[in-house]
C-alpha cells in the first residue's frame, strides 16, 4: 500500500513538474459597454495526457478574474484558473509574433558580435601601443650591434603591419555589422507599428487531459479597459425633406491587446456578472427618509441581459434603411440596447477613438424656428421628431450639416417624457430678431411711499428666406414672491401667457420677406425704500 501511494505521489509530482505548455489567444469577439468590455478569445494547445499547466498568453493586461470563463472539450477538465502579469519561467516565449521574435533574436546576435569585435580591436590597439614603447626602450639601450638593431627594426615593422592590418579588418567588419544592425532596428520599429500589441497578461490553467493531442480552448472575461459612446451625424438639405441620420459609435480600448477582425457588439447595459443567486429580503415600510431595501436581483438581471439570454423577450429589429444598416442587428430588452455588428473591425489598443458606423436612418421631421431674443439675438432651427422611441436612440453628441454646410454640434437626449423630440439644428442667420426697449413707454414714477416702474419692449422678426417659416417666439415678465411687490402685465399682443412661469409664447407664420412686430409691457410696484436687485 505504501509503495502504491508513493508511486501515485511520484507520478503526480512528475506531472506537475513538467514544463508549462504555452499558447497564444486570439480575440474573436468583444462586447463593449459604456464602462468595460467582455472579450472572447480562442487558442489551440498541444496537451499531454494527464495533469499539466497551460499558460495562455496575450490576454488583457487587467481583467476581472472572477469573470473568467474557460471552454474546452469534454476530455479536458480545468482544475484551476489564475491571472498573472509576471513571467512563468525564465524561458517564457515572446508574446510577439514569430517574425518580430526573429528580428529581435538577430539584433541580439549582432549586438553580441559587435561587442566582441570591439573588444578585439581594443586588444590590438593595446598590443600596438606596447610594441611602440618596447621599440623606443630598445633603441635607447646601448650595446646592440648594427645587425641586432636591424633585426629589431625589421621585427617591429612586420609586427606593427600585422597588427594594423588586423585592426583595420576588424574595423571594417564592425562597420558592416553596425549597418546591418541599424537596418534591423529600422525594420523592427516599422514592424512594431504593424504588429498587434502583445500584452503582459496571461492565464495559468491547471488542466487534466484524458487523451494527448491538440486541444481547442475558448475563454471570456470582463475588463475595464474599453468603452464606447454614441455619436450622430445629422444631414439636412432643406426644411422639407427628412433628416439623414448616421448612427455611430466612438469605441476606445486600452486592454493591451489589439482586436483584429473581431466581431463587435455594443451594449448600453452594465457589465455586472454576479454569480450569487438573488434573495428577496423583507420589505418594511417606515416614515421618514426614502428607504430602498437591498436587492441584488438587478445585478443578476443585468447579467442575463449581457449574456444574451432569451428570457427577457428581446425584440430584434432588422434594419433595411441602407447597406450599412443591413450589417447591424439591434436587440432591445428591458434594461439595455445591443448593437450586433456582422462586419469585423480592427480596434487597436492605443486609447484613440475608433469610429464604428451602426446604421443610417431617414428621420421624418417637422421643422420650425425658435427664438428667445431676451437671451439670444439669433433664431434657432428645430427639427421635431414624433414617435422617436422606435429608433433606439441613446444620449450623445451630434454633428449638424445643413444645406451642405457644417453648422456645429448639438446633443440628443431621448430620455424625455414628451411625445416629440426636438433636435436643435443650429442658428439660422436668415431669420432676423431684435428686441428693443421703448423709452417713451417705459419709466419710473413715485407714488406716495411706492415706486412704480414700467417696462415696454418691441420684438421684431423678419423672414429673409425664400420659403415661409413657422416661428415660436418667447419672452417673459417677472413674477413676485413677496406681497410688497406687485406686478401687472399690461400688454402681451396675443401671446399664450403662462402665469405660473411668466413665459409668453407667440406662434408666428412668416411669409418670405415678411416682418412682424409684437409688444410686451409690464408694470412693477414696490416700496420706494426697497431695492430689487434683479429687475
């Protein structure tokens, strides 16, 4: 029995003492969230029968180790998984491509050869110096015959010639090797920009294999080194045709590995993979501050949505608007929106924004102009969208191109409670708006212990366009929160008056070249020994 136990322990020790098996992982797909990404990679490894250590190179620099999932054939059992950024062995293979490794090895050999030649040249130069000193010493000594002196000079001449020729040969060889080294260094710098990034991250797996052979491995994990944000481009040729909207995404990743020809999925969900099943706690009602009982079911629901489960009744929308849209499938559920892109993308790990086109949409819009001359001297063009929820818009910036000219940026916020989404298409300089205080209708009077001030403004708008326009014009009069301050609206020129906010609204129709004028007048009465700072 003891012999059998010793044999088992010995075999186990030999198995674990085997050299690790190294392989490199390749990115297949990435699901990018607003604050992270789930990366799926594949690898191939030749594993021996029994227990061995498999080291998977080229995974992200930083990962959430608790989210690592490893898929392997039934013949392979994964005993443990560990993430590390350090070297496993001294002879760990280079994570770069074989071509780059070959260049680096050649550079290392050349540097060693050049260093050896430099030492040989230094030795020859020392020998030459020693030879010259010995000759000078010998010539100074007396007692040497003419024949002996001639032999000494001849020896010195021949030896010096030999050393100089050898030193010149070494110098030429060193120069040639230096040129070759510089060429290899240039090739290396050029190839590095072309080759995918190689990270320091690696997964160390203890596995048990039933049958020796080539084993496919697939792994996935969450990393915080990536993000994306929605971005739009709005193009409108005139105020009668629909808006051409290009729905884009700005993807940024610094995971340490380049994503080459990877399938992308962009999700608005939260990358939370909680493996603990939710438990409902007692829900107690109480007076006082708002109390929200702890419930981790949301985390699990987020996990389900991220993993792509079908239990949330996803409504998949196949887009047919354009060729770009035909490659994008939108999956909408209760918690998030996902964009599955069939076209593979290259996203480099350089921290730069990579533009990804998701879809193109023609947005039927109703155009109108909007002006608040008290705050802005120019009118704004608004595009109003009804039933905008069908387009799965997310909060994000948008570039505006109107009538072939770049106007500027606006912001799309679909998280509104109104039925209509208003998009600001920029300032329209062909609509003139002025607001002028009428001096003879404004002024201050003193009545006993009160001061009475009257304010009158004329607002003039002119349509300088060739088409008729609809203009929403707004102004306001002040409201009082103090019974000592009395306010009276004297003239509104037919505006819709909101007495709760003091906002006046005019809906104007302007023909080409038409000018219209409205007047607002109000009176403020308050004690004359008081001062109203914001009047």
